[in-house]
C-alpha cells in the first residue's frame, strides 16, 4: 500500500512491480530479496526492531540494498551494473524524543552513472 502512495499513479506501480519475483534464498545477512528481469533491479532488505519496557516499538530500521542492472539484458544472461546502493531508514524513540532518519550507506557504479546521480 505504501508503494501505491509513493508511486502516485497505478501505472507507475504496475511498471515498477512488473515481473518482480521474491528469491527463494536471499543473500547472506538479508531477510528477503526480490529480482525483476524487466527492470534489471535486485532489492534485498532486512528489518530490525526493538521494543521498550512498555512493549512499544522503540527502534525500527529498514536496511535496503538496490542493485540496478541495464534493463532487458538479464533475459539474455547479461548483467551490466548501473549502480549498487545501500540505504538505512527508520526511527528511534528515547526519553520522549523520536528521531527519524533516512541516509545512504554506500553507492557504487560506473563513473558516468555516479556523475549523473
């Protein structure tokens, strides 16, 4: 549902999720992973959560890795890297203060892509 809100229009949701498949075995250290040969995107993610003494979620983090390959070539067994990026986002609650964060952890790709992004 969140993706539908972020994508603004149902056509964007359909295009973005076209052919997406969950991998049977995610890469080491990740909870789940998806792959789409249509878009050339592999997404891995891990969810971390901690509760406070009252049983409320005091910490939540979604750690995501996006590996993008040139779309379409995956059908032919070719993976030409466009970029590989890892993000963290989530929140922490402590002493009545809630910190919300979203930051990039790493980014790699061929120099023309790095220059454009």
